[in-house]
């Protein structure tokens, strides 16, 4: 993350905090209205988060993923992909993947064991689709079960 600055309101204890404000990092901005807890081994979080050009690919060490600007309600724990468990409902305004910036993505689902189980809708011209299913999104193999309205029961992309 590099140098991290915070402007806003902090309440609570070192292991159980409410944070309302803006984190500015070398990877981008994170705007929070959320609770953070380190009572257990992993960081736990819940609340509303926004990012502005935050390089989530660098944060999770995923080369093809880049900057993301989004607004989301999030409840989960963990910062490492192997330990990440989270429920998310998000509007993605822009997300860079494989050197293309996608726009207009809605996400609703759960991340656990490096898998996403849920749905998303994209109105981007290069990814105009709706789907519900499970995605192994952090490997080269994607498994997606598309909505029947698109005429596919399932598809495997490599």
C-alpha cells in the first residue's frame, strides 16, 4: 500500500474500530463508512466502501487485474485470497482487466475459497451479459453458468 494517510473519523478500540473517512494509498483511494475488527486472526470488516482508481490487482497480486472504481456494501474477513470470505453487493463504475477498462458492472454474491458464487450484470459493450453461478476467478480457468435467457446452460472459458 505504500504510505497510507487517513482523513475522517475513528471511534472504538485498536482491535474494534469504526472508520468513516478517506484512506489515500499508493494503490488508490478507499472511502469507508465501516467497522473493522482484528479480534480474530484475520481482519474482519463490514459496511460501505468506495474505491477511486484503487489497484486491486496489485493488492491481491493478480497481474491482469488493475484499477477499480466502485461502491459496495461488504461484510467479510481476510485480506489474502486463500483466507478471503466476503458477502458483497457492488456497483463497479470502472475496472481494468487485461488492459481494457470495463464499465457498468453490478455484482451480488459471496467470495470464499477463491471462488465467487452469485450474480453479476454487465452493460459494457465488450462484456454485455447477465449471469448467475460460480466463478473460479483467480486462476486461468473460469467456470460460469449463464442465465438461460442467453441460451447457454454452462460454458468453460480458458
